[in-house]
C-alpha cells in the first residue's frame, strides 16, 4: 500500500512556534500603537460575498480577475476568501450603522488573507495583514497620521532603512480627464507596450504606470504624471499631506508611477518600503485614501483613509536585519525523581504560574542526569530537585547551577525563597 503524503497547499505555510513569536510581537506592538491613537480592533469574517470585492477592489484588477479563492455554498451563496481588508471594513461600517458613532471611526485588524498569486519570495497565497482604517474624516491630517502610525510601527519593531513613497491619483473630478490624456499618450506608443499593458490601456489605464516589464519602462518614464493634472482640491490636499509629513520629519519620496493595484483609491496613495541586507527594497505596506468606497457600496458619502502591512514581509525583514527577539530566560528548572515527587510536581508548577515566575520541567524524563542536562541546555540558574524523601518531608533541594551549592527548603517557603534569590 502506498503511503499518502499530505502537504500544506502551494503558497501556504505552517507558522511554527519559532516564527509565531514574531507575529505575537508585531501584534503586541500594533495593539499598543492602536490604543494610543484610538483605534479599536475589528474582526470581519474570513469570507465575504464575491460582489463586495468586484465592486470595490475592481472588476478589472488582478486581485479580482485572477487571484480570488471563490466558493459556492450549499445555499448557493457565491463567496470569496477575503483578499484584502478594506472592503470588508467599509461593508461593516455601512452594515453596522457606524455613521452614528463619533467620526472618524478608527479600526485596526490583524489576520489572514488569501490571494491566488504565483508563489514566490514574499508572495504567499495565505498571508497575514495588519491594517489601520480611519473612516469618516476627509482632512489631509488623517492621511499623514496613518502614514505616521505605519512609520512608528516599523520604528518600534526596529526596522531600519524605511522609506515612504507617495503619490496622488486625484478624484472623480480630475482623474477622468487625466485618464483620457494618459490613454491617448499610450495609444501613440502602443507598439512599445507589453501584451498585458495593451489590455490595461483599455480596461484600467492607470495600471500601465505600475507595470514592471522592461518593455514598458521607457513609455512609463515619459508618460504624463497624475500630479500635473490634479484639480485644485486634490492639489491642496496633497500639498497639505506633504507639509504634515515635513513637520514631523518623516522621510518620503514622490513616486509619480505609484497608482496601487486596487480601484477604490482617491487622492493620496502610498507604499512603504525597507531595504534588506542586499539593498533590495521590500514593499512592507500599502495604503491611501478611499473617499468614494462607502458610497460605491451603497452607503453615504464617507471619506476614509487607511493602510495595511504584509506581515510575512515584515518578519522576513526582521530576520534579514537580524532583529532577533530574545526568549525570556528560564531561571528555574524543576527536576523530579520518583512517583510521589512526580505526583506533587504539578501543584508546585501551579504555584509558580500563579506568581508569574517562569519555571521549566521535563516530566517525561525520569533520570536526574537527563533532567539536569536539560536544565543546563536551558541555562537555568537554579534547579529544584524533588525526590521521594523530599516529597515525604514536604521539602525541596535548591541547587545553584553556577556555584553547585545546594540548600534544603520547606515547600511552604519555596516561592518566598525563590523570589529572594531572583531579586539578588
Ligand atoms: P495591498 O498593497 O494589496 O493593499 O497589500 C498590502 C500589503 O500586503 C502589501 O504591501 C504586502 O506587504 C502585503 N501583501 C499583499 N499581497 C501579498 C501576498 N500575496 N503575500 C504576502 N504579502 C502580501 C491592500 O490590501 C489594501 N487593503 C491596503 C489598504 C488599507 N488600503 C487602505 N487601507
């Protein structure tokens, strides 16, 4: 009989404890930052109606065209594993009548997302995002604050060489005429475009500016730039965002070909990069303003702005920049010998847990030598040796692993004595 080998689906991976500590750390720091800036945590379902993403992210985008995991339920609902978090939050804002809350409504999220992309470095089919969204405020200060929050998060994580790239893609006033100008420019240079961009020129002309193909680079370089065609309002908004960023001395650079791969953006768009040890830029986060999204989904006119990080990429960078988290040291190890001692050991461990003192054990091993080896590996400072005699006398041996000195302690005084030792 042949054995079947099961593996994780392509582009997905197990997050083992060694890696999970990075997720934990990022979420912990994010929570503190979110609390400070007044963001409340939100969880939306992992699946949403397909139409939500078609309407918001956009029918002609790669995400909707090629990358959604969709499924039909037994009840004939047509659902998609969420490829991103902004549309679900806009949906939730409308569905839960968040208009009635004090505006802006500030929300953050941390969870898995799904895109059927070609798996490669930094691109997964299940990946985690951390996002911040502020809904219900049109002022440019919110754009700057979202960027500041993202920047601060990376700083707190000790990530170096961070740079924010910014652009404005206008709004429904000025973008249509810019798109026409760009389309007519591209029509003249059609033969120099890659096959995808020939299609994009008709379906989603802005995306040509985002093309990475060598063939399109010279066409892109000479293309009309969004910033030159902004209406007065968009121009003013963008100028203010830059002024706020200058005020807080946040490093940024303008990137006229930054348009983002999702259709709901208006005005400010940005991406945040950091360099790895080989000077390769990694896109850690993306975001921008989406003033029309809630209206587009059937809600009122609610301007909004947000951003999301790709957690695997942040972790990759933390590893490459050698930002290693030290495990809290185990200072105490409990070694038990004999049935009675083993039996009583669980309760001893509980005493330590209640007082929040970390203690390790190896209940599966019975020989003292093996247990001391493990304590040595963990670099424990003290080992508690609990044998049959000690268990009968309600006592325990405390061994200082550095000096080799041993002392007999009453079980009743154990926590008190350990606290004294750890204070020294
Ligand atoms: P996005 O640029 O599509 O924007 O994704 C944000 C970040 O998620 C990217 O910068 C990247 O780090 C990470 N990411 C995206 N796809 C993958 C993948 N396949 N594997 C690993 N990481 C990935 C959004 O999703 C918007 N919802 C962001 C936003 C929030 N805009 C406004 N508010």
